[in-house]
């Protein structure tokens, strides 16, 4: 067990968080949900949300971090000039509210602007010619039938929308209860019991602290470092985001001085490195992330990423025929990095990755059991979750567990009922839903939460839902819309860690979630209804949607046929039992060897994450970690640099967000002028 390594990693993060307000165990917790945060929620819902909605349709982008930092900077400055400076807890909850806007995004379709965007996509897809025979199988509890007045008149004010909207609202409410319940339990296990470091959690906490200091005129080194990062973000964002957005509007073609998402060299190296992912990201943010993450994590990631995705494994696997060829939809020369990644993952790496993650799950369970046994000796009969900081807002652990169990059972019953409404009830195996909801989701979430706690990034199991539906033999399209309780709540453990670091009561999160929900639902309904009623979506007024929605509809229709008898079976290639077993075995063996040799276990966890990472992103992150270790720690001192790095990254994110916001505003103005008749 890597207790010593985990302790050292936690010490790194603690040293980076102790100074001036960001405590790893805050001595005093305060309420962050106040009238100021309600005003911020109204601003985000009725000012930022429509901007994000329109930007998604026009340019296929969300506001992202621009919405977050513009909101908190604006409000902190307004309150400072009103002699009502915001507390750190209030600023963090405002940050939390603004960040919620980024989560309301269907990135592959450029849909942002709240939950009702999903209904707009569903109405388009059901009427699109690409849907073909699938359209007739889409249930009415998802979207009204094609030709109905609700669709021809483009209005939500029709009785046919009652059930889809009701299900949408139910899912939003229960979804929040579910993530808060599971996320809280995972936080208690990974943070309170295992004491994992959560290396990325201090970033948001440091940003809130820096802005709170500026608002109260008690500026210290934190605000200065934050400002330096902001300036760097502004300059970099101008070249990385500003120029492409502006030139794309003015000249019709974006000029990318720094290629997005990375410099793709795959086609240039395919003769020497067949099937390899060669390239390099020009995103400076990846370098700054390397400043924050533990060095051994990043070193392990870069080693496995280069070994598995660049050299020598791609050469070996290609020579063995593991990547296939043109005759079986395998890898062929001329593919770019994205297509190469998709093909090689399906043919080989997906199964290996699942096996490695299962090995992490097994070792994680063993470590938790050992940690609990060790804690049992020091708890004096109070229970493993009894020793918590006073005033943090904790609840008895059985409450979130019962909440999660009840909601999961409700989803299983609801899914079966909705399938029966369409006349297909009883054909889809209920045991699959029970397994996903009550077995797989908690296991997968635990794996992901541990990886977030150790490395700052989670894990995923691609195509599991799709492969399960295919193997079930269920041939109808309604299953793709059923509320199957399959989710990964692991990253949400880090959210509670952020709340803890800012000294904010956990009850503030519950309050803000259910205060913001009606605001976002109402604003999303109003603005989507308005835009849809004034013109079709997509139309010539929405260039991105008009161009890319038909392509997305084609892929969606193709995907929904994979469970039919004559549908494509390519997903099954990505789930190979033998390779999964090999991946798990290799993971356990490597872990055992490193344990015997007493090597840093964080290096192992980094290697597991690196197998599924892009080498183009990992290389600059490692450069940042190396630069941090070899230069900045010597220049400023280890302890001081560990305090600087998270604040610098938070400031950089603010700067890039602000320049993105300005670029988007110019883009929207230019697009609006283009449509004028004069």
C-alpha cells in the first residue's frame, strides 16, 4: 500500500494551500449562500445563459471559463465599490454558480444554454431526414411526433410537450440530489478516511481567495501572483483564442497561429511510427497544470503515454495486425491523430484501459479496507466517519446513501415503465439496469474519485452502455433515451474538497443548487422558446448549427442502429474479455513490482492515466512539472513555489477566460451586422 506516497503527495498540496486563507482543514466554516450569490445566479441565468445559447448555435462554443471569471470579477468589483466586499465563501459560491453554466453543454453539437437545449435537439433530430426509420421509434415521452402542432408551430406551449418537460424537470432535480449524495460519500471516503491530496482542488480555492483579498483591500502575494497569471492568460488567450475567432468572422476562415487543439504530426510520421499519435499541444495552460500536479504523477503519465501511443508499442501492435487495415475498418495511412486515436482505441487500447482501471479499483478497495482497519484503532468506537471538522455542515452518512439508493431504484422503475409505454416492456433485461445503478456506478465512481484524489483527473469506461445494449438483444431505439442509472460521480468528490478548502459550509452547496435550479430552468425555457419560435433551429441565422447539426444527426442515427440485427458491430471490438484480463493482470503485476522495490506509487497511478491520455497534452504538462522541479522550486524555494503555483494557474484561467469573452462579444456583434439588410 502506498500510504507514504499518498502522505507525501498530500503534504505537497497542503504546503501549497496553507498560506493566507486556503487551509487544508479550514479552522472556521462560514455560510457562502447569501443574497449576493442569488443576484449572481440571476445574472448568470438571464445575462450569461442567452449569450452562451446563441454562441453555441452560431460558433459551436460555450462561454466556458469566460462566464465564470467575468461573473466573479464583475460582482467582486461592484461589491467592493459599494463598500460591501464579498467574503471568500461568497466568491467561491458565485464561482460555483457561474461554473454550472459550463456544465450545461452538449459540446458535440454546440448546444449550450441550459437543459431545454436537449429538447430543441430532439425536435430537430426527429424531423431530420437523417433519422430515417429511427424517427418513428423515438417515443413521444422524448419529443412530440413529427407533424404535430407542437413542432410545426415551434412552441413549447402545447400539451404534447407536457411529459417530456416533466421528465426533464424530474431528471434535473433527482440528478442534483444524486450527485450531491454520492459525491459527498466519495469525498468522505477519499478525503476524510484515505487522506488523498486532490492536487487540482486548491486552484479554484486559490482564485476565490485572491479575489476576496482584492475585494477587501487586504492584498498580499496571492493577489499579485494571481494578477501575473491573469496578464499571461490575456496575452496567450489573444493569440490562442482571440485571433482565430476574429479572423473567422471577418475573413470566413479562422487563422490559427497556434493550432487548436494541437500540432498534428501523425500523417508526417506514419511511415516511421505507424498507428502512433504524434503531435504537440500549444496550450500554455497545460504547462501551468504541470506546475500544480505532483511530479511523479506527471512523470508516470508521460512515460506510459509515449510508450503506448508513440513508440514502441504502436510499431509492435501494427506489425502484429492488432490495429487492422482497410478491409476491417482498421488503421490506414493518411489518418490524422483523431481518427488514429479512435481506431486504435477501438481495436486494442479500450480493453487494455478497462483492465488497468479494474486493477486500480481492486487495489483501491484493498487500500480503503486497510485504511479503515487502521482508523478503527483510533476512533474509540465513534465510527469511521465520526471525526469530522466542526461546522463543516456534515450529515450522517446513512442519509446520502439512502437518498442515492432510493433515487437509483426510482430510475430503474421509471425506465422500465417508460419502455412499457411504447409496448416494449419486459424485453430489456432489468438486471442490466440494476447492475449499472447499484453495482457498477458506485464502483466506477469510486475508481474515478480515487484517481481525482491522486492525480487530478478521473477515468472513464468508454462504450460500456452501448456494448451492453447491443449484447442485451433489445432492438428498439427507445432504449437510447431511457434513464438508465449509469454515471460517474467520482469527479464530484473534488468539488466537496474545493468547498472545504475555501472554508464554505457544505450546506451552502445544497442551498445554491436548489436556488439556481429554478432560475436556470426558467431562463433556459424562456430563451430557447424565444429563439426557436422566432426562427427554425438550425437556420441561416445559426451558421454552426446549420452546418454541423445534420452531420451530428447522421452519426446519431447510425449509432442508434447498432443494437439492431443488421446494425454495425464495431463497438464490440472495443470490449474484449481476454484483453481486459491482460490489462488487469499487467496492472497488478506492475503495482506489485513497484511495491516490492518501494518505488513511488504515484508514478504507477500516473502510468495508468497516461495510457488513455493524449501524448500531445502530456508532454507540455511534463515540461511544466520538470520546469517547476528544476528551476522554480530552486528559484523561489520549494514551499513558496508550491503556494504560488495554484494561484498562478487560477489567474491564467481568468485571463484566458476574459479574452475569450471579449472575442466572443466581437464575434456576436459582427455576426449580427452581417445579417442586417443594409
